[in-house]
C-alpha cells in the first residue's frame, strides 16, 4: 500500500496541514519541524504530490537517495542528512521540480535493480546521492546512464562526478590547534573507519596539527570505531584509552559528535571532570551538542547550505550550464563551548 500524507503526519506527530505546508514550501514552519517531516517522509518512502508553484505541466522528478544503513537519519539529534535534504528542496521547489526520496539497502544486487528502474524512468531529471554510505559501483552505474548527478557528503576519487563536501582536514586542524593553544600536548583521537572519506580526512587534520606543533602521536591514544561510529562506540573507545597505563591524555578530539558524546560519558563514569581535568571536542555540531553537560566544543558543518548548493548544481547540470564536473568544498568553523579548557 502506498504511503500517504496521513502516514507521514502520524509518524512525525504533526498535523496534515503542517506536512502539506512543508512540501509546498508555504507558511512559517520551523527548521526543526521541516527537517523532522522530511526525514520521516524519507524513512517511509513517501512521494509528495506535484508542487503547484507553477502551472507548467512538463514537470521533471528529482530523486534524493540515501542508504538504509544511515539508521540515525530519523533521530532529531542526528539530523545531518534531513537538513541537507531540506536545503535541496529549498532551492529546487521554486523551479517546479517534483522531489521524491528513495533508500537503497547497501546490497549491490538489490541496489542495482532500484537504480536501473530509476535510470529508465524518463521523468527523472536528475539525482542527488546523500552520504558516504553508497557503494562506488552504484554511483558509477548512474554516471554511465548519463543522468545528471550530484553527491553530497561524498566523493568518488579518480572520477569526474559533481559533489558537495566539507573541508574536513581544515576543520580538524582548527579544532586540534585550539586544544594545543590551551596547553594540551597529550591529545587522543577517536574516529571511525578510514574507508569513510570524511573521517579519514579528519584523522589527517588531527595528525597535521600535531606535527606542526612538534607533538608525537601516541598510538595508545588513537582508536578507530568500526564498523559503526556512534555514542556507544565512543564510550567503549574512551574506556580503552583511559584504562591504559599513565600518562593519560588531557584532551580528546572525536571525529564526530556522537563519538564525542560517548567519550564524555565514559570519562565521567571513570571519575574525571570535564573540562577541568580532560577536554573533549567533536565534529559536525549536531543539535544535541549545545545541550550536553558541559556543552560540547565542536566543528560546525553547514548542512542546509550543502543541500542548497547541491540543488543549484543539479539544476545547472539539467540545463547544460557549466557541464564540466565541479567539486564544491564547504568551509567549516569551530564552535567553542564549555567542554574544552586550559590544560590542568
């Protein structure tokens, strides 16, 4: 049975009119509510009716695709991709595109069937693939089908494919340099698998900042969470780091905020005070970050703006504007809060 607007409203806990206003870009809807409705629609596979901002009947569809393995998408505290999608809609709705969301499983054979159906659909004008967790083979299959395509928070190395990514190396360098400026020399790193481009770049930024300051990397203070990298993984990583023989680190840089939240939980349970004894910094600036105790120092990624740029670039590709592939790198900024302090 097809998913209806009633299903979206019920799952999101909002009224039918609110869902309608979100998908028609009308009314004064908060960003938080808009992100939640879009995320629920994506989870359920809801396909909104045609937007009626124009009378043009020659509409074209835009698909936003992400992997089912992005299990945190629907959680407000981890609304990275829902904010990206909100930005895409913001820029494409006025151009009279119909937007639909589709998830893929991460299983090559199943995903190939889904992508083949999309490529053959003559009403599909272009696709935006969101997140690192989409297989390279699937991306190349779409490219081979000559369908306008833009990646967000992902890139395919050695291939000419338009993408919008973040300056992860610079962001990591900035936040680690901040810790160094506070007098910290024993700085631990908790990250995810280096096969994840963004997390790998953040690790490179960490190493570069230490090298520039003349500090050695202590391998006992470096931990990679695999295959997932969430709060529980950060918690377990911190337990291992801080139960090693002394000296212990005086600061921890986590490659994303969920890992940082787990690190903070473990540090508190071990009896250390944050930031009086140990400073903690994360990356992404998820909504929860400013509400932790203490509030988390992190690196802000401009998620909505990523979606806006991806939408603009896809619109250009559809109309043959600047057809040569472009890589857009978004700047990021440290957000200094209470979880970091001068080294004791």
